C-alpha cells in the first residue's frame, strides 16, 4: 500500500495545481487586466461570470443539504450569506450587478440569464452537479481554488482601476470584499481537506477535484475568448453587443 504524503507535502501538491492551472494565467485575464478589452468584451465577461456567481450559493446549498454535522453546516453557511447577502448586508451577487450597471448593462438583463453562453452553462452546471454528487472531501477540495483567488482579485482591482473609466470603489466592491471574505473560507476548507485526505487514494481524489475546478474556470474563459476576442465567433443564443444595455449606452 502506498503511504499518504505528509500534510506539508500534500498541501504543496495542492498549491502546485493552482500554480500550474489557475485561470489567472489565461490570455483573457491578461487582456482584461492590462486594459486591452473593448467595452463589449468587458460586458461579455460580466454577463457570463454572473452565471457562475449566481450558482455559487446554489452549489453551497447543495453541499449543506448533505452535511449531517451541525458544526460543519454552521461553518459553511456563511458562504451562502456572503453571496446572497442578508437583510442587513449586501451580498456578492448584488455587488456583481453593481459592476454590470457600471459597465453599461441593465442589471435585470444580466440577472435574467439571457445571453449566457452555452459553454458557460455547461461548465458551471457541471460544477454544481459535481458538488452535489461527489464525496464530501472532493466537494470541499473543489472549492480550494479560493487558495489562489486573492492574487487574481488584487491584480484585477489594480488593472481595472488603472485602465477603465467604469472602475471605482463601488463597481469593484465585489472583488474588494472577497479579499476580506475569502481567507476564512480558505483556512477552513484547506484544514478540512488536509485532515480528511488521510490516504493516498483520498489525496489523489482531492487533487483531481481541484484540477476539475480549475478546468471549470479555465473553460469559461476559453469560451469567452473564442466568442468575443478571437476568432470572435459569437455562438447562437449568446449575448450580442447591442443587447441588454442601459439607456444611452452605445455598444
């Protein structure tokens, strides 16, 4: 029997997955953060990323529906409130719609889901289904892309503020809040995976789950790049640049 890697070596393995495969290395993000995106490309990103944002609390609810341990449910449910908000606090989804309005999109259009690329739906729905059906360890491991998110959020805030007129504290509130919210989720999720992946088989499964999640994120950007950058062939049913705009906002 192959012995499990040490806790330190296994964590290094997980971090290496992000180093090699996280979507901060995708050409679309380099284009976005450097100011190279057109208004239409920014809007296409905001619309499609909204679908992912809107499904995160659904993914977390699916996970919690399987959890029998009240302590684990208490720790996990803050993730839903972070995205959905509460009577007292604005959530991440509302902040994302504020970004949509800032880039000239009608928030009602964005939240309707009209214009989402089929590839985006397939990738995001696959993630929700994975969390619903995989082992608890795999479901938590898939969330560990949060380990790598602070870097991309910081780069995004800096790049958008430097290069786009729409960028300000209000429109970028989603990313700024994630810099504060994500660390607690990362600490809990990583500890859970390191504690429960106590065999090589479980470590392999957790690593594969994290790779799957990086593929989910990468494939969304591949679709965006193909549809709106090069070869710029917008697929049937996807957002067209003259759709869903606020009054007075030219395509």
